[in-house]
C-alpha cells in the first residue's frame, strides 16, 4: 500500500447470540441501547423486568449506562428471529 492510501476493513461474517443474557432464553423482542456499538441484543421484556427492580439501567452486554428512553429495537435481528423456527431450549425442557 502506498503512502496516503486508506485501507478498508470488511467483515464477512458475525456471530450474534439469539439468547438473552438476562433470561438465558431466546430473544423475542431484540433491543439494545442507541449508544452501544456491539451487534448483540437482549430481550426487552427481560431487561425491563430485571432493571425495574435493580434500577441499574445498563446494557447487560457491555455494561454501558443508559436510560430506558435510549433503548431501540433491532429490526435486523427481529427479521432473523422471525425466519428461524422456534428452538427448543434444553433448559426449559421438562423431559429428563
């Protein structure tokens, strides 16, 4: 590369968990804080339930502080979730 040229970084694939870090279940309403730079999401219902009692209001993935008004839905992850069949979670399975 010659001096003055810029190098582009291209991401070919990313792995994003579809399991909420709070409830350890499949995300149904994927959200994240507007200020978060990561692709990962958490479930809105789990987040509101946990944080309404704890009053910490921080991202469960990167621990960045925030306010509930700064949460945004992730339509891309929601689209992916809608395309996938429901996954049976072994933690929720009653059979031994």
